RNA sequence: GUGACUGUAGCUCAAUCGGUUAGAGCACCGGACUGUGGCUCCGGGGGUUGCGGGUUCAAUUCCCGUCAGUCACCCCA
């Protein structure tokens, strides 16, 4: 038995690489259309960059080691610290708002399970320097447009949105003390992973009275609306201010054409991390998979990491869960196809083989993907090989090709109309074929 | 890090109660079909049954360990 890849790591055979290339192509294309520009940083960073943000307990989940210069370093487990470092170094020179995206491979030393490996590719999209909720709407729209571009609909994927300030304000209005608030956040974060009774008991254990517990369960566990929250808690100034922001946020999401995808859901708190405002996660609508994407606003993080004190927001979207969802729907099989040759050029004799190479070169320089037999084979064998390779056209040199440049073109799986043969005409020559390809590059599958 | 389940060819699976040289389909390679053939026919390569140990006359089969995979915790990208 051959040695496989290390646990949690993947080999990308051409079939899998095609899937990865498709997903990353969608990421890059949608980000570009939203006028985000791509950046990258080093895959290795100083260990301190991560402990500064997350504490020493993070080290257990890092691929960290001491390098030959005695430096404590780690493979990057996330992109945000690198982004913060890079943005801080040029904070004053960057045009605001900064709209950057990256597609790093990230590493985390954890036991693997479904949707979670020790390595993955993650799209990171961030906006730096804009405090208004219009930026939050723009950011979420990027994530949702990626779903759309992949062929998914609001019936497949839901964007669940919350706001840490709103939740904090509501808890205050309900009578939760600021000291109790972090613990309540922790309970809400685990809400969906355990029975309601456990959450109810946990809240009661904090010393909250029955009325407060009931209100929390209603607000968090129910299906809150902005209007409902307004009428119930709108009197409280902390709530009122945030509700106004959220209304504008939803108006922008509607204007951006993604309102149908979004649900207000106060159970989304994104761990106990560094988020300060609107937070969101994208889930498959059936709720079978892990989150596809998560993000939000982290206005204090860049300053806390020693960089520029700029408001910022961003999301991360991993390739693993997205690929699972797309595979389940059959979309990956549809889009992530292996590149196949446009032409297979066949020869009938050893003497023809140099002519075949010349024909291949002419077609290649015209933009086509061309393969031919690298050793002498019967024509029937070459035809079989061309099928196997998935070639669209099978070109055979005429016996007197050397003098008249004539060839025959058989189409195997041609979908074009008019067909290549029709465009080339009755007496096809290599010159005519090259001419037609240059005029009609859409005939070539390799350019799609 | 904890627990449960599962490991036979590249893939999907066989192999009677523990019993002869571990088989088949697909895939791959070669040959025939001297030309519409993504066909058909013939042949071939490929396995230390994940690995190590134990019980037994005999282990793919039973036991232990280990590695790997899957799932659930933990935690989160």
C-alpha cells in the first residue's frame, strides 16, 4: 500500500484540482466584480502574531516550530493577523476604504472530520477604514453573489445575520448585567448544539430570573424581526440606535439584490471572538453541513494588534464545505471538468509523424489544445486514444498531405453551430483550418 | 485531546464454520478488428488482506497493540 498524504491533507489529482480551480475561479471573479484587489502574505509567520490575538491556548492548534534561526514560527491558521500586519505597515498610505481579498491555504493542527481538515483554502474578503453599515452590506453581498455564481439559490443557502451591539442592548433591556453578558453569549453560541432545556438551565444558573430567561429564549430562540424588536425593546436607547443601523443595512442588501437570502438570527455570535458589530454566517438551508462562511465587523482588532486604529470587517469562506455542498447538488460535476484537447491529430505511418507535429504546432499557435500519439500506433488505436482523452475533433492527414496540405476532420462531441466542418468547407487544408480557428475561437472548449 | 465504528487490487465488492495458489466487475496496459470504433473479442500487469504481535496444525476470518479513515465530543478557520 502506497503512502498516502498526511492526515488532514489532500492530494489534488487532476479531477480534484479541477474542482478547486473552479471554486477559486468563482471566488476571484466575484471579488473582482466587486472591485476588490488580490493580495497575499507569507505562509509562515511569527508565532507571536497569533498568540497576541488569541492567547497561548491557540498554540495547541497550530503547526508551529522553531526554525534554524531560533525563531518561534507557525504555519498560518488564519489570514486576519497577516492582513492586520500588512495594513498597519502602510496604514497612512492606503486609499480608504481598503478593499482586499486573498485565497490563502491555511493550516490548523486538529483532528479531522467532515468539512474540516488540517489544511484548507479560504477566501478572505476585507474592507478597512469604513465604519458605515453600507460596508457591511457590501461585504455580505460578495459572499452571497459567490453562492449565486455557483448556481445556488436562497432555497439552498441562508445568510443568518446578527449584531453583537443589538444582542448586548437587548440583554441590557431585559435586565442582564454587563458582568453576566459574556456568559450569556457563550450559552447562545452553543444554543443549537444542545437541547433547549440545557440552555434554559444554564441561563437560570447565572442568576437570571424566570422573566428574563423567558425573554431571552423568545428573542434568541424565536424568529425575531426588526419591527418586533422595535415594539418590544425600542424604548431602550442601546437597542434603538442599533435597530436604525440594521434597517439601513437591510435596505442596502435589498438594493444589492440579495435581500432574499438574509435572515435575522440572534443565535449567530461567532464564538467569543473579536467581533464588534454585525456578524453573519452562511449555511446550507438543510442545516446538514458546517458553516460555509462566517464574518463580521471587528472595529477594534487592528488597533489591538498594534496596527492602525481603523474600523474593519471581513469574512472567511473555506473551500471544503462549499465543495461538499456543490458536490451534493451536482454542480461541481457539472462545472469542474478536466481540460480536454480540442484536436487529436493522427498519422498512418512513421513518415507522417513529423508532419503531424507540424500540424499540431500550427493548431496550437492558433490557440487550440492539441494532442497526438507520441509513438507509432494504428489509426484505430489513435482514434480510441483520442476518445479516451476527450478530444472534440479527430484530424487525419491525407495520404498526400505533404503536397496538398489536405486533411479530414471528424467531430466526436461537437456542440458548435455552425460546425467546424461547415466553416472550413469541402476541401479542408491545415491553412484553412487555422484560419477558421482564429476567426472562431469559441469553437475551442479550452478557451471557455 | 476523549469516545464509537470501519480497514481485502486504483475504484466497487467476493472469499462457506478458521481450511488448497485471496477472486470478479470497472479502470489501466498490450494484441486482434486494415479505417464512423465511446463497439466487440483475446491477453496482461497489479495484493506481505493497513502495519506489528498473539492464539492455532492452519488467520482475510479470533484476540491485543498501532496507524489510517468515518462519525460524535472538544474547539473553531
